C-alpha cells in the first residue's frame, strides 16, 4: 500500500470530507483496479470512545490501528501520510479490547453466505466432508456412509459421492455491481464535524443491505438487491448514536440500525422506493463491556458486542449471561433485544426479555430509558416492552444491562432416542408438566436426525460393527426402529448434585416413554451441529438445493398436529409445484410449561425449477399460514422483519397495529427509522390512532 | 297474481327472504371459491375411459388373494386396531372433558357409569376391518355381481386423478346413495385398484341383522344410530370417533351426504351433520386439509326398484332382517345391467374454506368447536356442491330416457294409441341429443336402436315389447300380497290405485334419474310459457317465475340459491340452442318460445307430478281450520286421499304425485316459504296454515299446474288397461 502513488485531486473537497473515499480506494487497490481509481489515500480515520482517535490503515491486510490524532491535520495529504508512517510504529497497548467483528466485516465474514470466510464445508471424493477451519470442535473430516448417501440420493436427488468441485461464488463480490450512493452533503458535513467514521464503499454498503435468510443470500449472490444503503456509519458510543440520530432527524436521512447482520426476516432490507439517503448504522464498534457488577449479578454492555465476545470476557471473570442463541458468534446484544431473541438454555437463564435489566434507547425525539437498576419495578406500563421487539423501527439500542450468573459448576450433555416423534413430543410435554426442564432440551424428528448423520466421523471397521450391534439391540430390546425413531438432546447445568438429581428424573421419564439413553457424546454433537447449520445451508445452496428454516411456537395440545400439518402442507404444495426432490423435517427446540418452539427445515432440489426462489417463498408462506391456522405463532424468536408482516394484524389485532402506529408516529415523527419492519407501511398510514 | 307483485316476493316470509338475499349475495363468492377449488375437467367425459372391473385377467380366486399393498391415504399413518381406536377416543381430551366436566357434573351421574356407557357405545359403533373377511366377501361379491350385472364400469381416468391427489391428507369418499349395493361397491373398487379400503358410516339398521352386521363391520363399516336427539354422550362419542378416523388418516372415510338411500333416484338434499363433524378437525387446525371426493354410482336398474315404489306409496318397508335378505336373494335371478362409477374431481377443503379458518384457535382443543355462521354457510355450499358433482358425473342409461318418453306417452296420448318401438327410438334419440347438450353422458355403446333394445331388455319386468313392436308397461303389482291397510304409512290406497301406481312410480324412478339434467330447463321453459301466456315474456318477469318455482322445488331437487342466476342463464342458452326458446331475438330482454314445442312439452310435463302433488298439499293445508294444527302424517294422509280422488276422477293421471317423499318435501317447502307454520308442541311437530300466504302460493302453483296438465286425460281405469296384467310377477 505504501507504494501506491496517491493521485489526490485537491479540488475535490469531498475527499477530505469523506473518509469513505479513502476506504473506497483501499478496496479498489486490493482488487487491482488501479486504472479506475481517481483518489487514493492510505489512511482511515477512526474516532474512538475516549475522544478523537484515528485509525490508520497501512498494510495490504488493512490492519486497523487506533491512535490519538488531531483531526484538522488530515486536510493535507502529505502531512497525513507522514503521520500515518509515524503512527504505524507507535505502540498500541493503550487501547480498549477490540471486538471480534472488524470495521470491514468482509475481511472476516463471507459475503455470499453464513459465517467466517475461512470456514467452509467441502465435499471431496467419495463423500468425504471436510471442514476448512478449526473454529468448530467438530470432526474435521467426515465420511458419508453408503446408507446415508443412498438416502440423500433418494430425497434430494443428489449423489454425495459424485459432487466434487461444487461451483462456489467468488471470494469477493464483483464491485462493478454496486450502484453509486446517493449522498446528502449536509449530512456528510455533519459526520465530519462529529468525527465519526463512515464509508460509502460499495462493498461495505452491500454487506449491510441484507440479512442471512436464504432469500437474502440468494439475492446477494445474484446482486439482486434493489437498494443498498448509501452510507455506513460506525458509531463508537451511545453519545455518537445520539448525535447521528439528531443529525439524521435534522437532515431528513433514514437510519437502519445494523448489529450482527444475522437476521433471517429481511429486517435490514432497504425500501427500494426510499428517495432519502439511507444510512446503515453499524453498531459493531460499540463492543465494550462498560462494567460488570459481580455483587448485583449484572453486566452493562454496549449494544454492538457479539455474544461470543461477551461470553468470552465474562468467562474470564467466572460469569455467563446464559443467553446462547445459535448465532452467538455474530449476533449482537442490541440485535437480541430488538428482535426478542431466545437462547438455547432459556430454561435455566431465561429469554432475552427475562435477562434485560436496563436498556438505553436512542429515538428521534430523545433517549428512552428507565431510571432503575432494581430487580423489578411496578411503575405503570413497562416501556422496555416497546424496545424489545422494535426491530429497528423506533430507534437504536445503545447500551444494555443484562443479568449474569456465575458459571455453572457442571455442564453435562445427554441424548436419548424414542420410538417415534410422537412419543418424543409426549416425553417433552411431560417434562414440562413435571417442571423438570434441563437447561436445554431439544427433540429432532426422524428425518432431521438422519440429516445429522451426514456429518459423522469416518467409521472404522470395528466402529461400524459396534454401530450395527447397537442398532440391532435397539430394535430388539427397546423396539426402536431406525426409520421411525426420534432423537432428543439435552444440556444439564448447575451444581453437581443438582445436575445429578435432574438427570435421574429425566432418565426415569425417558424410560417411561419407551426411550433409551444415547450417551453424552451424541448430545454434544447434536448441539455442535446446530452452530454449523448455516454452513450446511450454504453447501446446500452450492449444490443447487434451496434450503432454509422457519420456526413457530405452539401450545402443547397442538404441537404434534402442527408438525404433521405443516409437513403435509409443504409436501402437498411441493407436489403441486412439481418439485421432485425435497425434504422437510422439524424439531422441538424449546420446552415451555405452556407449549413448545418448533423449527422446520425445508429443502428442495432447485434443478429444473423455474423461479425456484419464488417457489420456495410461496411454499414457506403456505407453511406459515398452516402453522398459524394450527394454533402456532407467527414466530417464536426470529421476529417479523419484512418477511412476515402480512400475518401481524391477525396475530396481534388491528387495535394493536393502530397502537404501534401511534407509537411510531410519536417516537419518530420524521420517519428516520424507515426500515419497514413489523407492520406494512400502508397500515401505519391508515391507522387512526 | 295480479297486483300482488312478483311471485317470489309473495311466496316468501321475511326471514326466509333475508336468508335468500344473503345466499344470493354469496353466490358470486361461491363461484370465486369454486374457481379456486376445482379446475374444470380437461375435456368432455367419454364412455371409453370406463373399464369393466369384472372383466379382469385373473380369476376371482387369484384376485381376492392378491398381495395387499394399498396406496396409503396419508404417509406414515399406522393402522390401528379396533381396541386402539376405542382407546384413542376414550382418552381424547375432548371425551375426557365431556364426561368429567360436563355430563357428570351437570347431570349428577357417576362418572364410572358414563365411562361404561361410552365403552358400550363405542363397541356398538366400532368397525373391525379385517382383510381375510374382506377377501372372502370380495370373492362372494364377485360371483354375485358376475351373475346379476353385465359389468361394473369404473372411470379409470378418475381413478388416476384420485391416486394423484391422495397421499398427504385425509380423504372422504362421498358416493351417491341409491341402493344397499353402494356400501359394498366402493370397497370393492378400492380393493381392485389397490387403494386403502374405506371405513364406512352406516345406519344402525344393519346391526340387528344376524351375521350381516358382523360382516359389514369386518369389511369396514361403523354404525351410527339413526337419531340420537339430545344424547350428548352419544354425540360426543360419535363425533370423536369420526374425528379420530379423520385425523389419523389411515383409511378413507366413506359416508353418504344424502344421509339415506334415495328411494326416488333423485339426489336428496344433503345432510350436514356428519359432514360438519368430519370437517371439524380441519376447521380447528388439526389437519391441514381434507380431500373430499364426490362419487357417482349409476345403476342401470336399481335392485330395490319395486320395494322403493311400494315404500313411496306408503306400503311399509320390511324391517331389515337376515331372512328378508335371503328372501330378497331371488333378486339374483334377474339381470340388472351395468353399474357406472365415477370419482369426480377431488375437492380440497382447504381451498374451499381456507379464508375462513382459524380465529378461534385460542380455545383449547378439548372444548367443542362451535361452527360459525360463515362456516355453516360454507358447509352448505360444499354439501350442495358435492351432490351437484355427483349428478354431473352420472352416466344416464338409455332406459331413463325411454322412461321419460313412455311416461309422456302414457300421460298424453289416447289409450288406443300405443307407443311402438320405432316411435320410441326416434323420440329417445332426440331426447338423447337434448340431454347431451345439457352435459349428460349417455350410456349408449352401440347404435341407438340396439342399445335401446338392450336397455329395455334389462327392464323386461317393467316394460315389454310385443312382437309387433308395441311398447307397454307391465303391471308388476299384481302378484303382491294384499297390503294390510293398518300398516300403510300414508292413506290406505285402493288396490286398483296401487296396481297402476306401483309400475308408474317405478317408471318415474328412472325418469327421476334424468331430472337433474332437465329440471332447470324445465322450470325455465314453463316460466317462459306462463309469462308469455300472461302477455309479458320479459326476462325479468320470467326470472321471477323461475325463482318461485325454484324456491318451491328446492326441497325436491338440488337447487341451491347460490347457483340461481347461473343456472338460469345457462338454461336459457341451452334451450335456445335446442330451439325450445326462440334464438333469433331482437330484444335481448324478451324471451319467446321456439319451434321445438315437442321438447318443450316434454320438459314441462316433467314437472307435472310435482306441481300436482304440491298443489294438493296446498289445498290440504288450506283446509285446516284456523287455529288448528295437523301433524305431518295427517297432512300426508289427507293429501294422498285427495290425490287418489283426483286420480279416480281422471282429473289427474300421474300416480307419482302420491309419493310420500314428494308430499313431505311439499310440506317442508311450504314451511320454508312461510305458507305453512311449523310449531313444536310437547316435542311433536305440528303444522298450521298461514292463510294469506298459503292462498297466494296455492294460486300460483295452481296456475302453473294448469299449464302442464295433459291435453288428453285418461281415468285410472283406462290407464290400468294400458298395463298388461301378469299372472305371476316376480316381486
């Protein structure tokens, strides 16, 4: 980078107003399109939370380092370069801990799918699956058994032994596909004055234009995203956010808050008809733990901290929040609050609404927060409930105070098999009736269980024989048939004796329902697989399978019917649409006293299917109709976003839609937070409240 | 009519008028629903897709012992034993709730007694389908059918369509119900085509027949009491039983939406009870969809034809008994022609009801589902639609057309003018083309003459052709044992009335098989005729008359209000094409009769027995003194008496008017038109006239009757002479 000859046009004032251009150019350089570049610099300015700080990028890897810096001096490019050189050598230990998500996400994360760039599932010859990183403590190489291969061939029409060199999207997106941003100079001036880092680089904007729903990824891969945000801004603190929101409100700019980017509801999708400038407010640099209060068991964090960062730091102190969603590595605390997230171990620790003690919420008309850190408050309506689930439509969550627990003395995995899904559900229901839920309890149906077998370590000859013996024993002794059985996994947490007692109770109940214990190892594998499900989705996409999941929650008396009906509707609808190879499976992922959360996974082979994505969406929509008709909710924890708005009025009543609209109009009179989540815009306009 | 406005306005009570208005408003909505539900079939139906399943390569023994690997109704459904089903019903939350919370506490009956009673009910109800019995029975049936039928023809295209639409959702078969044979036929067909055998809802009458009840149970029938009024426990048990069959989806469920065998061969107005119960799992979100398959079973000759005829005239039906069955076995000596079975386009209940489903899901499942008014309207649509689909997919035998011609001849021509084969063939041919233009599929495989002769041959016990080609009706009643007057259900008719009545009603049975085709055109052409006679002929005026007749006959035919306008327009078009109405009109709002007056006459004549019967019912009711009431039975008796008098004095010559079914429908129709008021006193239903309205209705019906009354009248004695008396009749 240092070798690049900067051809800075001095007459272009915007260069020095917009750091974005600098970032732009770094991208350009990297992609070796120097011919196109008009403005080049090698400095990135980066305000920090303790006053003016600038980060400078000096290497090709764009490692960003942060230093105290006088802002005014960047006006002269030569001086700038000099400073940069000096600063590169300066020490860097006066800094706060940096979050795991860099400013430029694309350096760490895939643009065309889920997760880390370095982590992929590769299928090599004769059905060997190979994971390219050590991030997940899973077997690195697994072998698809002949039996699984045959079965997959049957349901998906794909021979896993014959799929070497699956075509994959290029590592970096084609930058020629990104439209120029629409920029409001008054706003840019304002940002400069505020010294807040931003970018108008196409890749940055592209990265924040979509979530992780399969349709989002498919559209991103085809560059079919109708509108990108015009600018990405990285505030560092609550104060930064207040200033940005004020500025936006003044300049009539749209803000779309962006946390981990793991939403699956199209919750950050820009309105293609928006005529105003759209700013994506990326909270990833607001990633600090502000304080940890060990006596009161609370932690206060900036909203952009990811679950993994938070848990790692708490772990060092001997604590945990216990909130453990599958997206833990990437999703942010702010995102959890704004979508009403749920964690795997909610039985022990609670869902996000149970964990939240205090929230700071920046709205267009002021900051909404309670003056209370006490354990509970009875003071009229709890307005935290307006923030929880607001999905970025009312303001930005900047700081959250959460409950923490000391780390459990013991964590034990377990797994069980049941003769079929029905008995499995009856078992989980009984667990709820007896109120003996382990920290987590999940139940997979037969198909899901078998899907899990794709990722199984290579069998030795002896291992295979042992497996066969086990299966025979199952069939003979427990009357459990491989093609019918369901599979449950559980996590127990707590003190040793507590776990032991709970485990005994559960095991007794398992026996009552004709189930058999399948060991701790299988249980652990079951949970690990969940965190790689995003990667599996991507390999499916590469193989030409469209696949995604959707979830709902439902009272106990309807769980089985809902599962059966949704599967049947998907099958029927697929048949109508002429799909030949498909799979639909489900699992119960949360066990409540009053009901359960059910996840569905639907995949079909898109080969030869015209407009497959639309077909997928139609079938999914029909499935959700059915889930709702069977007494299910619109969503257990994914939220509404822009994908599920049409079901909202019926779910919450038109009065509630009116109430929401009134809140929206009050808190955001200029519609700064114009991401159209939750309720269709027409319903807000037409509401009379 | 004069100054009283349009007949339809006069004839209706305000409440009914409102209901009808609602139904009329719903009509376009129904069309909308139907468009989504049922794509119209690809092409016209043809006989060539029907295959005789008795005509198979393997011998019966090989056939019944074939490996049984049926196509499943829903994947993964597991077949339950009878005991398991019973257990599932007993342990269902709804049943628990009904007994523990409702019945026991309300009526202060000990729970144990209720549980015992429930168990007994379920044992009495439950089916015990067992393949060995089915196979054995299938073998016997094959032999019997080969003997009496010349073929059981199944539309194989419709089987393919059926196969394609099952696999995911519970299936309900809804066959038309004309004969006891229907029970066994469906299972027989399913066995032949390797489709999971249906579980069949049957009336309790069979259970008492020694051996037969058991046999039917083993072949998959379950038994429901005919009436159980307010017995909440029975109701709960029965609905839970049906619903567990639906939700488990192991077998198709078969029931007859008409509720009972139609003695008249016309479709009966659909019954909604069982259908509503069966749809409940869908409406409450327990199943995602239900596939309803209307099925038409058309018989060339109905096994029970003579029995029905007697029954309609009021001679009591013998109680079902095994000995009776054996007596009836001499049925086996006769030939009954062909059976045609057509599975119509499967209906997705979800597409029919989708927009209505769900809001009351906050209620837990163990609470009984209250059917909302919207749902109830939709259920009525569905039921009517099912019956209409059955009708549309009928295969009409040539004999039915011949019956129309013969009846017309007997009624209108002087007695010495006998119908000869040549005339019959000619008239049947023209009627056939008319019927075909109304969408009928006529069973005519050869050239018409040969086919007609074959068809007549099947019915040689009713119609004979002499050597010189004269076609005559036989007196089948001659040998019947004298009827004990005390046992008569209605008025005790004279012997000579019965002698003419029985064959005429039998003949009408076959006329009725065609009426679903002709009823709307007949009503329209009669309306046009009267409107013209009154000097109008304006379309609106015709429509008002059409509406009146349609309302009047809505208990007689499947004439749901929602199809009113559509049927009207279609009939006009068809009649214009046939030349019954004048096509070359300058004024599109005005209708006039065309050149085809013969067909017009035949069509109008078809309404005669109905109008005559209804008219008499009107007169009977108007004679009830003010403030007095009559029971239905009394009304029927005196109407029959009145009709018999008319028949004897040659003022009427169609004996079908005596039909108790017809007269019951008349009373019901008058009730729903507000001309007769229905009161419940001490649990008895009693009727009283609503004088003003009744007078108006009587007047209008009388006017219509005038128009269709035959030109040439014959007394009953004369008519009797038309019939050849037979020394020895078979039944």
